C-alpha cells in the first residue's frame, strides 16, 4: 500500500466516523470529555471549521507556494461563530464536501507536489504533505475526545 493510499484510507475512515456523530441526539452532543472541555457539538463545529482552514492552506500552497499562512485561534472561532447556537446541520455538509475535496487533492498531489513548502506563522517552514497528513491526525485527535465524551455517561 502506498503512502498516498494509506493517507486516503485514514481520511476516509475519520470522515466516515465523524459523519456518524452529526446524527447523535442533543443529549449526546452536549456531553464533554472533561470538566471545562468542549462538548461533542463544539468539537464537530471545530472539525468542520478546521476543514475549511486545511482546505484553504492546501489550495494556497498548490497555487502560491512558500507564502506565510497564519495560525487561527480555534477558541475565538468557537466564540465568534457562536458554536452553542449554530445548527450542526450547517456544519455537516461543509465538513463532508471539503473532506471530499481534500481527498481529491491528496490523490492528485501528495506524491508529486507534497514537497512544496509554506511558512506557518507559528511552526515555521512546513511541506504540503505535512499539512495533508495533519488533516487526518487532527480529525483522529478530536474523534478520541468525542468518543471519550460519549462514553462518559
């Protein structure tokens, strides 16, 4: 199995599991994985918004390599976009369509253009393939939080 195939498999698996959580009850979505931590609902909004950031970064690196891409403040997004009131039915299709687009770009460019560089405003010089891999690892990181929240009952 190639590295590209492994990454696409991870991206599809995390997508498929994530999509199931959008269908959970309000009671489930309000559960947190720890005191003061985000609820499953907030985590799903965050995953959807993060997908927009990842997609934008990937497109920018493919189109305009070596530019500075700025970190985003996830807590500010949660507050500014009012995750507590924002309907999940709006976040789900954003997440799903952008993940499909990212998978498409990974399939086309991971091997051939993954070496392209950009400068992250906090972590410094990175490569496109690193950002593509981060999509899957970031999603898995928050899936672990959602699983823990749902099993906290």
